[in-house]
């Protein structure tokens, strides 16, 4: 009799449906599930195994909500996070044409942007300044900071709807031009950005990416590229605001830093800047309005150690709050999308 009871206890978890293993909900006080919160329905759910068996469900939830937060699972560390991400998308991406410094801590697992803790990073799509970008991105909280340090997110379908036609029309017609000057001593070197010391490889990348380039004295490199202002999701067909204009434009820099840069460099030699695609200036008032809409649409929540946030990089933007105390968030990216229309 005791043996039969023991076997009954052992079999019970196998009778649970996949829906019961993981439940869904919203952040406390949230008006809607953005991000959608997924948490264990029973103790000791193996998240990686569950993800591998439920890839289609995760994909559908991601397409509907744009952002998923896996909370309350026993992840176990960076290695296990990598296994989880690969269970959903086996081929994780490396990080080329960088706009910010990162450190690789696993096989295509990187630290989040290595900017000083006191700096705010505005909401943005990962690599929307490039000719290709990841479709999916994951963030894993290894160590939560003592204060602040959230990764705000916003639904870019809402952002696009809120932008006025007077803002959208010129961008959609002209697109966005990004200029970068590498090796000026105040931003990334071209070696760091392109992850090589071989000029020939940089030139090959630029040609394939439809990027103009010019080598300058002192081992410096100037690039110019015209990219999209909006993007259409390849699966849902939804149009979203998708560019780095508000990030790269000189107006994004703090006023005192901006004044120092403009005193040191001519405008065409600034480390980075953005224009309309025809080279005409983008009005600062327009960019300020875009930034304000992003601020109003941002959803912010404190990290808990073990949290994993998964974003559809078309549908959701992300940023970073300043923080106090050690903070370790690592990132994985997958499913490269190439823009064929540039």
C-alpha cells in the first residue's frame, strides 16, 4: 500500500497540463499585461525544459504582448540562462557594429551596456541604426542594484500611434542618416565597434551594409549610413517607430557635455550625430517630442535577481535607469533580421 501511495505522488506532476506548470499575469498595479508576467504554477518548474516544449506558446505570447517577464523561476546562473535562451532560439547572435561597450561572459552572452551608473539610457530598439538587427533579445538579472537600475520598456505600437503625422511624414519620406567618427578619443574606437583590428574586414562589412566609409589620419574612421525611420514587423505586419535618431542626435547629450563637444569638434566631426536621410538637420523640438512620448509610455519595474525579460525587438524598446550599488544584467540576442530596402 505504501508503495502504491508513493508512486501516486511521483506521477502527479506528470498529470499537470503545460498551462498549469506556468501561469501568466501582470505586474502589480499594472493596467495591462505589458510585460506579460510568467511565473511557476507549481514548485521546481524546469524553465529551460518548459521553454523547449512550449516554443510556439512563447512565440505567440511575445507577438501579442511584445515583452515577457519570467519571474520566480530557479534559473541558476549565466550558463543556465544561456540554455534557456537557446531552448527558444538555438543560434544566438554575436554583437557587431557596436554603439556601446559590452563584455562577453558566455557564448554570445554579453553584459548590458557598460555605461557609468549615473547615466540614463533612453528607450531604443537594439541596433535600429544598422542594416540588420536581432528580432529577439533577453535580459537576465544576475545581481539587482541597491537602488533603481530598472530596464524600462515601451510598446512601440503605441509610440507610433501617438506620434503626429507632422513628425512621422518627413522621417518616413526621408529616412534617417547616421554619422559616426571613430577614434576621436571620446567614443568607441572602430576596433571595439567592429570587433576587429583588420581594416579590410571593416571595409567589407561597410560595403555589405551599404555604409559609406572614410579612413582619416590618426587611425580614425568616419562612416555615414541612411537607415529606416519605421519598420514593419515580418510576422504581424504592424508598423512601429524604429530608429536611433533621438539617441544619436547631439541634442541627446547633456548640455554641458554638448557644449564641450561642439567646442572641440566641428559638427561633421562629432563622434556621432543624426540627420534626416537627405542630410538636412532634424529639429531638436521634434526629437524632444519623441523622447517625451517614450518617457510617458515607459513601463518601469525593479529587477529581482533571477528575472528574465524577453523582448520582441520590433515591438518593444528598452532603456536603463541610473543606479546605485553593483548591478549585473546580461543579454542574449537571436534571429537576425536584414533590411533589404535600404
